[in-house]
C-alpha cells in the first residue's frame, strides 16, 4: 500500500542520514514530517439504542512534538440529527502517540432505507501534514423488508355541472423498499364513457426507495344533465410487486 511504501522510503532515508553527514538540517526535518490519516468505518444501524461508529485517526510515524488536528462531520446521504449526531473537535497527539479515536453516535430506526454515508473531515493540522483528509462512515440498514405489494383505492366525488375536475387515485405500497418498484395504471370505461365523462389515461408509477404512496390523477368532466352515478375503472398491471388490490372504481356523482 502507499502508506507502507512511504514508511519504507523513510527508513531508507533514515539510513542515508546516518551515512551522509552533509544532509542539510532542513532536509532532515522534512524527512521526519508527520502524516495524518483517517479511516472509513462501516457499521450496522440497528433498531434499539444509539450505536457508536469509531473513526481512527493515525500518525503514520510517531512525532517528537505534540500534534493537533481538527475534525468535523459532514452530510452526504446520511443527515445529521436524523441519522447520526454531528461531531466536531480537536485531537491532540502527545509525543510518541500514533492513534486517536473519534466516536460518532448513530441514530437507529426501524425504517427500511438504503445504505447511508457521511464524512469526517480533518483540517488545521499543527506539526503534521494531512495525508488522508476525509474518512467516510457507512451505515448499513438491517431492517427486515416485506415482499412488495400494491393496492389502489376507490374514489367517489361530485363531478360538477360544467368544466373539468381532477380525481386522484392513491396507489399504496405495503412497505418502503430498498430498490425501485414500478407499476402501470390505466383507466377503462364501465358505465362512464371515455371522452364524455372522463379522460382516458395510462401512466407508469415508480416508487423510489423509501416511498410508499403515489397518486394517479384522472380528469373528469362536469355535466348539467341530471344523471345517475357513473363509474369507470383504474387497473394496475405490469409490476414485479404483488397486486393485492389491482382495480379501483371511480364514481362520478351528479351535482355542483
């Protein structure tokens, strides 16, 4: 690895210093520069109490001087306050010390989520040079996921005496998923007539990871002619998810 090659190089340079008295003092000091690194830990989120993710900050070689460096967390897909508690501060390495730990508290939940990440950044080094500026913390979701199942609900609404209105059908997914779920929704006539009572429509609905509800909107037309309730259907099809309730009725009620 790169770190190992640097250390080996320094050892060779140290040997050179013992056999080359002509090496300048400044050059000798440069050979002894302390380099800081931070790792990228991974942890399972859990569903109980808070867990701790530990970042390890290291000096590649021990220093003869105190070394300090500031650190701070930064959001990526994980959000401070919701997924983890932010952490800021300064680490101090006494002469001879080579490792320090930065604990970050992870906030557990029972939501099905994708893997989330956030960063720990190193800044403002004193008596050292930052070699690895950023470590990335990865939180793995361990919540159980049910097989996806979709339903669509009936809708009943007054159609109005003229113009048009929007009838919204709600399509629900039984539980958030870690991958996208898609389904096709389309209208079909029943006692209502397409183009007269409602506008024909078809659409692919896609649930992104974490989403559980989508709306399928259909335009309906008003009429001043007194009439009995009229109905059309919305059907779901073409999904890898189970269609627990694949058909819903839209009921048009005469009136303003």
